[in-house]
């Protein structure tokens, strides 16, 4: 897992993949599956919808930190498994054979098996809408990984896998942020 | 374009496609390309990051209405074109040969060429983060359309097209909202 320039981290989130979000409550690590996220700024700032219905929420509010890990298609059953059980009675890292890796900036762990990881600080919680606003402070990507296709949840129990890539960089040149 | 049950409209947005957002300022229609969106609730409520840097923002704030239109891969050049010029000096419906269709609940138009359209009311603006919160109040889908693959912006001028679909409905049964 190599460091990635922070000003490029939004490109991991902008396509809207399902993500795994890790937290640490002081004693133990947990993971939740989230597909309600968006980019809010290139700096990078992200928004995520979550609330008390997720067991991780208490740790997220208390520690004000998390890691957004980007899984790929080969991890689909772990992604669904993590999303359908609770950290209240399950060690999800153990159950789903995922490996926590110590990060640099936050206590929540990176997930070794994922394509990329973004260490984040909670910079705001918009209580009214259950929106948590996150600042990315470290980003890492596993360039050695062959499988790079991410998953997009439809929300009805089906998922779409990344297909072909189309390039419109020339047309969009005027709109691209520096260094991207 | 047939009506779609409102409680299923979130399934159009959850996978994170690039969308076109239409507004009407009282006199003329406009369109912007947005990929910073997320689902906030099944009801459906959506969040979208936008601000004064988008010409449409004034009409959005004033009318407190918009339509989220979901384009497919065959419309990529219109999507990029709409996103790289301004409604200040361009009639984007005319320039990109898109057809405005009168909706039922809002004055902003649906886009005929898109796979689906969601009529929305602005229910809140979180000024601090430039997050606009939208309530979907009408949803439509074009079942007759052959091309159904949507686009996901990477943010660097490239796009990923929807690939194959994977089904995990059985594993996720306990988590799916009623009627989805």
C-alpha cells in the first residue's frame, strides 16, 4: 500500500463505490459498509450518511476519526457480510478475514485487502440530516493489486461492477483541478 | 417515460452515477452536470454539493426545485459538454440537442433523452458545506430504452461505464427496505 497524493484522493470516491468504513472505539476495531457517500471538496472533504442505527456510529462520534477503505469486486461477499451483521456481537475483521493495518494519522485501521484507504477526521456532523463531514488526511493505494474494479450498490441487493473506461480529459481540461 | 414508485427512486442514485440537474429560473431552463451526490434517506432524500460557482445555483436557490436526470453512456459527450459550458451564455438544451419535457410537480423540466428523471424540492441548504438537500417528489423511468448503462466520473476527466451486475439479494434480505 503506497502513499497517494491527497489532492487525488477524491478520485477514489467520486465514482460512487461502496466503501468499508473502519473505526476504533479505544479497545476494538469495527467495520461498516456504506454506499451513501459523496465528495464535497477536492481538498479532500467527503460526506457520508450514517447514524445511531450503525453500531460504528458511537465510535465515530467519540473518536472523530475513521478510515474509508475501497473494496473491489473480489471482496463482494465480505462487503455484504460486513453490512449485514453488527459490531455489537461480531469481530468483523476476524469473521471476514480482513487484515487491520496501522495507519499514520488515525487510530482506526486501514484494511490491507482493499484497493485503497483514506484516513479521515470528522470535521462536522449535520445532525438534522445524519450527514457526517470528513476531511481526508492520508491516502494509500495498492498499485500491486491486479483487480481494480470497484462495486456500486443499487440498493436492492444487486451491485454493478466497474466496466470499461472512457477518456474525456481533453474536453474537460479547463475543469480539472491542478495535479489531477 | 413511465412513473416509478417513489420508494424505489433511491436505487437510481445509490450507485453514484453522474447526473444532469435541470432548473428553471422563471424564464429559461438550464442544466448542470453533477457527480457529487448521495442518498440520505429511502424516502427519498438526496444530498448534492453545489454552490455559486454553478450558474444554475441561483435558480436552484430561488425556485427551490430541480430535476435530477440520469444519463446513460451514449450521452457522455452531452454530459461532458453540459459540464464544461455555462448557462450564463448558452442554451444547453439547444446546444446539446436535449429535449425538455414538462414534469408534474416542479417547473424544472425532465430530460427526455435520459434513462430516468426525479423531480425534487430543495428542503434544506447546509451553507457551511455547500450541501443542498433534496426531497424526491416524482420519479420516471424509460423502460423502452435499450441502453441502461450509466456513467461514473472519476474526476480526472475519465469515466467508468456500468459493467456486469451481481446479485446478493438473498444475503441482504434482512436489510432491504419494504417494496424494494
